[in-house]
C-alpha cells in the first residue's frame, strides 16, 4: 500500500522536480499540495507569486491545493501554531508523510523532521544532497520551464529578474551563484513541464526592489557582533495570462 503524503509546494523548480520524482515512483500517493499564502497580499509567502497563479499550477497538476493562510507578518510562534493546526487536520484525513523539495540546509531539515514527528508524520526529501549542476540539467532535459521571480541583489543584478532558466542563463550566472539558487540567490515559478497538463500563461509585470532585516545572530550573548546591513531583493511580478 502506498504511503499517503502531502507535498510542500513552493511553485518553484526544486518543488517541481521533487514532485516529478515522487509521482514517477510507487511509494507515495500525493493527495494534496500544501503552500503558505500571505492572506493580506494574496501571494505565496516565500516568493511573492500571485495566489491565482498558484491555483492555476495546482489545477494543471491535478492535485488538490491546501493553503496555509498566514497574516502579513506572522512571528515564529504564530506560524508554528497555524502549521500545527493544519497538520493536525491533515493527519485526521489519513496523511502520514510530508514531502519536501529541499536540497541543502541541515538545520531546516532537522527542524521539519522534529516538528512533523511530534504530530505522527514522517518527512521525505527526494532530491536531498544531489548535485545542483546535475539537477538543473535534469530539470531542463525533462522539459520543465521556469522564470525567476525573486533575486538577491547582492549577487545578481536586476536584469536576472524575469529571466527564463535556459542554457544561456546558466552561462551568464556568476561563479559564486548556485545553479539551483540553493543559497537563497534566487527563487522561481515553474510554468510548464511533465507534471502539468497544460502550461500556465503569464506576462512579465513590474520589477520591485525591497529590503529586509538580515537575520540576527543566534548567540544573544555576542556583544561584539556588528549590525548587519539590510538584505536587498528584486521581485518580478507575474501577471496571469
């Protein structure tokens, strides 16, 4: 019997590739996609993609979408409480596994596994620790298409926002930028590929620059730590086609 799983869907390339791998196997039955949505802006919390485009992705994939409805600026306690409640509901529906498209970040994986275990879930990471150069080549070879919706301005200039990942894009990437953006260099929106019944139509909209506070040192006793400069990001809005 296949394990009943939810898939943590970001809408980006890593999610798409991980979902494709899971759907090709026979170990998991993916019954729902789970995505965090900012209810104030009606956009995906992490990448700023419009909620309507997220819904079109799920409809084209053919898997029901479950939204974690978050306020504009939730603190970690609020987020954990809301995540606990939605996972409790999903556990009652018979889900036992939670699948992620993470590749690196050991502390994030440990956090996910520990929180899920408390509610009777097991976590699965189908593309964990795989070579990112090989992954992006596999992604393109499978026929996936994706566009950059958020870039870190310290590493990539404004022109990269709104670009499609293709061979020329990979040639243009600076050497210090991971080809899958696994150090937070960029985030993407997948609009076509083997998991979709049809492409997701969109148009490139406005490009907006925003700054955010850098994460504070985890060592509260460190009095020598200098204040970190704000982190800047370019966001490319996508308009439903």
